[in-house]
């Protein structure tokens, strides 16, 4: 006898959990450094267009598949298209869960370490030296990565309602309040004007740089948790009667706001202290501590708030990454949630160790990037868009128009035909184009 499959306790439980998945390191850590490297506003504009033209339809498509099939990412395709190649999208998703969470856990660990440092009085010495010293140590980052993964495992271990839903209900409101408070404070530091110019004044030259397109589209996939079945898996725990469009809209709008407001936390402070936005993946860890230090006592408090925020955001996303793999293996191996969570969590932790070591302890590089940076760009900019492409093609071209409309709950919306058109042509062509540009310029 199969166990009854788990479900969310309420519609808001689902929305908050999906928002928890979307809002994460992607909005704060990844968004700020990608935007800093991508020249600011040009990146922002392409990212916003991608969210609207690609992100919204792909999210609705993942929701439709998940709610309709009530099963994990691989089985969903098996159910809908038996004996076909489409399930490669699900397989790619489970693989992506392993790859992304492996390095995500490393950054999550860094965040926990910084949270701990600020809670115990702040970091000592030059922030840059501190950061480099920390990440190039072979043991300490791995220890913190382990702590982060243990928390992630702990939540997923407790199940959909008692673990994922409950933790999201607590973390998401706290996160929102902390973020708004920090932004309000950061805007008073004197760098607001420069930050606004950097974020919102278009620099037309940057539009001719092909790498900005791929990183901005990759960012849209990454930050919305799309292209790997995370949203599909979460939607599979929905009651089939639950409506989808408004949930997707809420999640997308809030996730985007979260990224913008994070930008308003980071960039004004950064410019106020005359620091460089194109610092790369260490941006929030190297730049912000300078600022916190310069501010004295209140800076230590701001540091605590910031890293509590970052750690919680990371955790609520990490659980969705783990859940994709756990849901798959539970069904596939007919095993218990608890056993699968522990095993998969441990494997992913081990997979992440090379990422951690690649930051200075050992020389592990791929194509000139550190192992961690490579995993980040490879999964975000390539694997997720590819997974998303297969999913839109699947729904756009193997479902009837009526199925596309009905399963997305768009049949009675005025923009229904536009959605079908986007699923069939606009989104696939856009994703493909950007992927090709990216390949050519690799
Ligand atoms: N959306 C998360 C973030 O922005 C990352 C993530 C990607 C989570 C893919 C789940 C799936 O940090």
C-alpha cells in the first residue's frame, strides 16, 4: 500500500513556501553581484523583461504540470507522456537540485558564519582579509556548510506541512520586515542618488554586451526557482481545486520586489562608502562588512539583521531544492521521507565540499573559473533555462490549447490566448535565442 501523498495545509501555506523558495541567495547575493558585473541598469532591464516574458509563463507551466499530476518532477512527465523522452526535463531537474544545492549550501554556510560573528560582536580586522582567510581555510567553511545543510535536512525531514510550510510561514514575514527596515536605513547613508542612477539609469552600451543577456535571463530562472521542477514539486502538493494564476503573480511580484529592495540595501551603502559594485561573488561578504564596521555599534546590529535575513532566505530556498530530490527518491525507491532526506542531504553536502575547497584551500577550477563559480553559472545560466525550455515546449506543443488554458486556470482570463502564444512561441524562442547567444560567447 502506498502512503497517502502529503498536501499543503492552506493556499497561503503554499504561496509562502513557494515564495520562500523563490526568495533566497538569488535575490541578495547573486542578484547584487550579477547586476554589479552586468553594468547595473542594462542587466536590470533585461532581467525584468525575462521575468515577465519567460518567468511568468514558465512558472504557470510548472504549476500546471505539478498540480495536474500530483507527483514528483520525473514521474509527472512519465504520467503525462509515457514512454517518451520528455521526462529528461524531470531528470535534469533532479540533477540540478544536487548541483545547485551543493554550492548553495556553501554560501548558506558563509552566511551562517557571518551571522554568528555579528551576533558575537562583529568581525575583526580588515573585512577583505577576514573573508579571504575564512573561505580559503579548508575546514571552517565546510563546518558551516555542514551546519547549514543540517538545518535544511531538519526542515525537510519534518515533511511538507510540519517542516516546509510551517517554517516558511514563520520566516517569510520576518524576512520582509527585516529587509524593508534595512533598506530604509541604507537609503539614509548618503549613497542613494548614485545607487538610483546605477540601478535605473540605462547605460545603452551595456546592451551590446551579449554576456549580459545570458546572465540576466539565467538570473530570472534562478531567482524564480524555475526550470528544475521546484515549483512543479511544490504545486504537486496542492489540492487540484486550488487556483494558480494569482499565486504565480503574487510570487513573481514579491520576488522581484525583494530583489529590487535588496539592491536598495546594498548599492546605496556601497556607493556611500565609495566601494566597487563589480566585486563578484564575494560582494555582500566583502563590501557590506566595511560598511557595518564604519557605522560602529549600530553597524553591528545592521550586520546581525542582514545576515539573519540572508541565512533565512537561503534556508527557505535550500529546502525546496532538497525537496525536489527527496520527493523523487521517496517515490522511486518507495522509501520513507526521513531516510531519503538524510541520505540525499548527506550526498549533497559531500558534493558541495569541492565547491567550498575551490575558494582558496585547493586549486579546483573549470574553464578558468573556480569550481563554485562554474557550478553557479553553469546551473543558473544553462541547466535551468534548458530545463525551462523543455517544459514550455512540452506543454506548448503536446497539450491541446484547451489543456494549456484549463490546467493553467487561464481559460476565463482575457489574456488566455496571449498565454498560449507565449507558451508555444514567444518563451521558447526567447530562451533559445539567449542560450545560443550564450553558447557563442562562452
Ligand atoms: N530561487 C532561489 C534563490 O533565489 C534559488 C533556487 C533555484 C531555489 C532553483 C530552488 C530552485 O536563491
